[in-house]
């Protein structure tokens, strides 16, 4: 062990090695830099990043000295970065056995502090007797010559300082075991490494030394980063065998068995979730980024499996974050600046930042405060978060697809009310979703029988029809497919153009009162993104007409259907239908006394309007004013 002023500055646990000859090590390292070559190219004569594998090949003894005392070695050859190619050390596996040893870690940056100066050696002088002293840790409060209390002042020009920055790194999503909470570690970068563009949400692979810092509350482990690998934006490599297996796999044909197989029905919703996982192509035109990620909103009654859809999506997506709107603030979803106990400001990323290049699932979207929903407008469309707080001004990426679930305003969806009346949030946030599904808990005998059978089969471990697919294989397939950037062919462009023109013409053919938000350029872009997602799903480099047809169908049964549902009911304006249905409901209630039963057929014959009577009965059943009996043929007036 080596000590300075009674403070441990480095430790080789249980090591009996001879102390390092610093001058000899410097000389050997300079020989390595000037002599090591690959194909007659001396790569380290103009390069500051050293591969440890090269050092081991050139001089094994010098490499062993580096491994034995990495902290002393790095300080001795200040100005160089060291990168290892060893296998990754999991953050959750970092323990005392790896203290003062080289580790290689991958993860996601969740918090970044400002760059500040840290003293290595302080040059002090006494104000009274002018005695000088060098310290590396604590400024003494008394002079050895008996001068006044706290006599020392710092001489900046003779002191040695270093730029430093602290990070908080979360485990990579691939390293987190199922149903486990991601672990974090603290890391520190010095000097030139502070200039690296490290922001919350960045994927990082680094080589460092695991150290322990003493504090009043105990020992705090941290990693001193000595090298950061470049271009580590989650690039994946695939074997020829994997690629062959991917190309022989038909994802679309097996979609219903892959996406939430334990949930019965909702075929179109599952298609939309599959499109969300694959996404469209992100493009940059004239410096402006065009969103490629697909946002999906599930609106509907309680108990229609919305939350289960979100949970499944978060498990199958290669990168995902699951959160609840009720427990999330604007800062928790985007980013915030936090002040630590030392007074230092750090930038922390929220759910959308951490799910960059992945999927962010937001449950209970309707329970969020309006202020918090407004805060994610930029994150969903421009896919960035702008921060200007406490002297920190930056822009973070939120290139994530958003899958949100919400309940209607009054608990259950009311068919006699427009979506705007059923939904608590406005059109500004709705317009940022490519697909909007309204899921209703419809009371149909055939559907209820099939649903009950499916749920009983799931709960009694009866095999559901279909093959069980490996989640890891699906994740790899999605990652491979997202490396493809499909282009629209001529026929696909023509079909999308014709769809857009016909939809616009249909809108303008109605009166102004009926025309409300059918389709805009934003929705046209949504159709393009969905078409590209279907192309990726089939590993096609071209967007074909059949992909466009699927995209148009999906868009019609989701967003277009939701929009029309807000204004039409049985081909009539909703306001006219609502007036007739409410009038009929009042007449039925006046006719039936509490506890009295009557057949629906007799009511229709009595009032002479079968369709309106049926709608009024449905309305009253939802309001718990009537109850159905005898397989839906008889109604009873409830109190």
C-alpha cells in the first residue's frame, strides 16, 4: 500500500508485488508507442487511445504491471486512453473482488454532471511565515510553525488540477434479468474524456478501474473511466445462420401467435403493435429529421387488456421503458436538472430519453396532469427534449415509439358521446399518434363465449393453438429488420397518393359542420411509416402495394374509424342521433316502473322505431337504468 498524509491513494489488495519503478515504466511505454506497428504502420505515434491487447502482445511484462497497478500506471502516462476487448462485466456483478482491477462495462447514461476542476496537488503557503506545503487531499488547519488558525492559502499557478465529470450509468437492457430492477453505477471521467458528448440516454461502452471512495456514510464504489469506445450506438452483428433463419421466418403470417398470444382477439391492435416495434425509416432532409417511429394510443373500457398489451410490448421490445402516467411527472418522462448534496447540478434523463431507439410504454395516460402531457409534445413529434436550466443548455434525443393506454373520461366509453367528450386530453396530443384505437367492452354472446373459453384455457395451462416463439429470437429478428431501410416503389407511391386524394375529396364533399379532422399531411406520413413497418416485417427492401394496402386498412380501422365515430352514428350526424335516443330513453323510463319487465320487441312495436329503441335500451343498460334478461330479449327497470 502507498500512503500520503495518512490517506490511502492506491491499494493492491493482498498484493506482495515489488513497487513499480516509475521511470522504467515510462521508458518501456514510450518504446511501445514508438515501436508497435501493424502492417508496417506505427499506429500509436499519432494516436492517444491504446488497445490493451496490443500492449499485451508487445510487452507482456509491461501489461502485467498495468493490470497489477492500473491507477498508478494511468496517472504515470497521463494523456492516454486505454481500451480493453475483454468480455463485459455486468454492473450487478461488480463487487469487492474486482476492486482496483480493470473492468469493461456497457450501459445507458442516465445522469451527467457539469465539468468542473478537481485538484490533484494543491500548493499552499502560510500567510504569516510563508512556509510552503503540497497536499493531495485535505488542507491542514494549522501551521507547523504555530501561526494563526487556518493560515494556508492556495497558490493556483503552482497547483495541479484536472477536469472531471461524473456519470450515472444504468445496466444495458440486454443485461437485466427478467422481472429485475436495472442496477446503476457511478463513473468518473477526467481530462480529454470530458469532451466526449455524453448525455442522458446515450449508449456507452467503457473501460475503467473499479475504485472505492471513503465518505462519512461509508465506502462508495465508483469506476474511473480510462477509455470510451467510439461508435457504440447499439450496433449488432448477426451470423450467416441467424440471417438465413430470419429470412425463412414469416413474421406477418405468425403475428397473432407472436404478439400477446395470451390475449384473445384484438387482431388489428396486435398488427399496430407489431408495426410500432419495427417502425418506419427515419430520414433527415435539409437538416430536418422526419420521424420514423410509430406512436399508438389505446383508448377503451377497463378490462379490455390494454395494460397487458403494454406489458407484453415492453418485454418483447429490444429497448423499452414501462411507466404509468399517474406516477410520472413531466420531468420523469423527459429530463430534469437535479442538485446533489454537494451542490453540484446533474442532468438526469426520464423515461422517453432512456427509451431512445426503443419503445416507451405509458399506462394510465389519461391520469397525467395536463401540464405533464404538454411537456411531451416535442418529445413525441420532433423526438428531442430541450433543456435550459441551472446553466445547463442541451438537447436530448427521444427517438422512441410511444405506446399509450387510457380510459374514457366517465369510466366506460359512451357511444352516444363523441370521442372528445369521452377523452380528457385535447387534439394537440391526439394528432401525434399514428394509430388511435377505441376498444369497447361489447356485450355479445359469441364474443363472450370465445373470450371465456380462452381465459379458462390460459388459467388451466391448456395449450393455446400455435407455436411458442422464443422471446430472444423475436428481439433479434426485430433488431435485424430495423437495420433495413425500405424504399417506396412506384405502385406503392401511387396507391398512397390516391388514398390521400380520395380521403381529402370525401372530406370536402361534406358540409363544414360535418367536416372535422379526417386526414391531414401528418396522417399521410403515418400511412407511409406503417407501410415501411410492414415492409420491414417481411425483411423487404421495397415497400410493395400489398404493404400499403395493409397500412391503409390499419389506418382506417384505427384513426379514421375513431374520427368518424366522433361525428356519425348509423350514417347520421351524432348530434341528431343523440337527441332521438335520449328522447326515446326518457319515454321508455316513463313507461316502465321499477322492477317491471318488458320485452324489447314489444317496446319496438309500441314506439314504432326499432333501431332507436335498440340504441336507447343499450344506452340505459350502460347507465344501469335497465338490466337485460332472457338472453337480451327482455329488459327490467332498475332502481
